[in-house]
C-alpha cells in the first residue's frame, strides 16, 4: 500500500511521492526522471506495448524494461538503443540494469537522445507520414 511504501522510503532524499497530476504535466514529469522502468510480468509484453514506453522515449529518457524476450518492447528498445531490456521476474538482472544506468550519466544521456530520435523518426506524425509515403512508393514501384 502507499502508506507502507512511504514508510519504507522515509529518509530517502532522492524519492518523492506525489498525488495524481493532470495529464498536461506528463511531459514535465517524464523529463524529471533520470531513467524510467517498465516492469511487466512474463507474457504481458507478447501482446502489447505499454504506451508509457513511447512517452518515456519521447521525453528523451532511457528505460529499463522487464519484458519477454522477442517482444515488441524489447525490439523497440534495442532498435532505438534506448535502454536495457531484461527478462521478466529476474530481479538480479533488473537491479543490475537500473544500477548500471544510475551510475553512468553518459550512457543515460546517449540512450535518452537515441530514444527521442527514434520516436521522432518512427512514431511522430512526421515519421508515420513518411512511413506511409515509403510504403505507397514501394507498392507503386511493384506495379
């Protein structure tokens, strides 16, 4: 429960609990973190990509994701160079990945920039329009 988490975190000066925030603040809140986590249980990443994955990447922040091997989330993270994907339920690997990025500001900056560039290239309105234009052009060439 929240009160239990707050009690456990008492005295930590690098952690703050805040109440629900308006959606308009989402970009600001995402940009406030040094890195983000996307923890999914085994099997969940096979059928969906959490929307926060793209939001985090658009904010220019790296992520550590606990996702199924071969999932779309893993593919996107690796294609973008946007963070580290580990297998679900492997607490040691997850912790090691978080600590690795927490201890390496240069890697976080590089991965965050790569994440942002990937979203701009592939998921922004301009990127999606370009993908459709490329598709239509390839279909037209085949006729």
